[in-house]
C-alpha cells in the first residue's frame, strides 16, 4: 500500500462539478483581474475570519511583502521573526533590504518564544512576524503585549493556519496584518498561487489596495511605488467555492490528529517520538502533523523503502541558510530551532486520508523502532 503525504486529487474529486462550473462562469464573464469575484471572496474571507477587511494578493509571500511595505520597512530596519519556518517569512524582509533578526521558538508548540523578544528589540525594530506554524497560533497575547508596549507592528504569518483559532479569535486577526496563503497544499488551496491580507486597520487596507496595483489609487496616478500583486478572479471564485468546505476539512484534520494520538499511544512509541502539542486556548488546524523523532534520518529511509509518505519541514533553520551567512549567526545560536530541524518529521494528515493509512504509518514507524535500541 503506497501512502502519499498529500493527495489533492482526492479533494478535487469531491468538488469537481462545483469548481468547474464556477470556472466556466468566470470565463463567460471574461473579467479576470480583480472585480466582483475578488471583492465577493474578500468579503467572505473578512466575515469568515471576523475582521474588517481582507485584501487579495498574488501569494502568501506577497501578503507578507506588501504588509511590510505598508508598515514602512526601509533598508536597515530590523524585523524580528523565527528561523524555523518557510523561507518566505524572512526572505520578504531581505527583499526590502531590511534585516531579519531571528529569535528562537518554544520547544513544545514550535512557535515564537515571546520571552526572547524584548532583549532583541532595538530602535530600528519595525515589526515582528510570528509564524502560526503547522496550523496553530503563536502565543499572541504575550507577543501583542510586548509589541504594543514598544510600539512595534505585528504581522502574522498565518499562511499555514487559515481557520485556526486562539481564545475565540481567528489566526491573522490579532496584529496589524494577518497574511494567508492559498498555495495548493495549504488548508484552503487555490488553483494556482494566491494570498490575502486580513486587517482591522482601514489605513492599511487603503495602502494595500494601492500597493497591489503599482501604488496607484486612481488609474495612472502613482503616489507610491507598488507592484503587480493581485489575486486572479478565477482563483478567487474557486477559493470562494472551497471556503464553504474549509471548516469541515479542518475538523477532519483535527480528527485525524486525534487518531494519530491514539494510535501512537497504543503502539507505545513514547520513548522515540514526541507528538505535536496544542497550546491551551488554541484550535489547531493541522496543516502539518509534525512529530519529533529520534534517529529521524534513519527512520525516513525506513519509511521511504515502504512507500510511506513523509517530509521534513524544515531541514535547515533560516539563520543557518547559505544566503544568510552575512548575518553572522553560528551553529548553536538558536538551539531549539536547530534541534527541531534535526528531529521534525511531518506525516500524512490531509482530510481525505483513506481508512487504514494512519494505522500503516504508525505501524511502519513502530517497525523501525522495534529494530533499534530504546535509547538510541
Ligand atoms: C506557504 C507559506 C508562505 C508563503 O506562501 P506562498 O503563497 O507560497 O507565497 C509563507 N510562510 C509560511 C509559513 C508558509 O507556509
């Protein structure tokens, strides 16, 4: 039995006719750039998230980039973030010739450790980007508290956490801006690239509406220098259809996570693997189900030989990436992130996961550890 990490075709089969019919409608309308399809989806997203505004853009990376531009990040400005994330989180800072300042994560939730913030703040700190990693919110009360005390803007990287909640509020609605990605493997995946910024700030919304069309508020008049970063009408229409299914899919991911917890418990693998921890008050949407595993790389070879899907998010923490050598970080500077890069292993969790797959995944992992010494 071959077990893929993700099977997007299984989801498409369930919504095929709905999706194809809305694509046909947009083709009949021949309105592809912004317009009513995008506006309707933005309104639906703002309602879903419980925020005032939502602005569609070309990708999650651009959602971050445009939010940083609106926040006024200039060359030499510092932006605090974590190194255990997708490259984009820090890459956008560098793209504006800002300086990413990396702080470590909590070992349990793998999200930004708020205790690390204050000592790295300087007069040049313009923003903080916490990442709601793998589908659960960072400790937003603590992060907002430090940020507010120092007058620093918070831009949430909610790219993996659409629909996640914390104490009754949705991921992406705590800070100045909340950035969402519709990359196909995200919980709300588009038919191409796409992204969105959620905000309650009317001024930010106005800026984003201009920045995504070359900084123009009225046609051919440019007050600022922006870029071309829009969500396509076809993409928005498809996402609008899929949004109606999102809560159901997220709930199924959570049920799958609960099944893993039971299966790993029954297999008695507690010596070898650490299961994901959901922080108190969080609703986790499990974009990834990521365990920590002893002898991970050997385990991966074992799983690969048995065609059991898995992947390492993320094998190299950003402060140790080749391109960030000039920032001067050393091995050992951010020990929790570095350890996670050695131990983290993501397993299949997608909502349409067929019966028996999780059992086989846990069995495969059990077989590996049965062959190694318990303290290895
Ligand atoms: C996917 C992702 C992004 C970037 O989103 P794109 O839409 O691919 O540009 C940024 N940050 C994190 C944590 C992500 O997972």
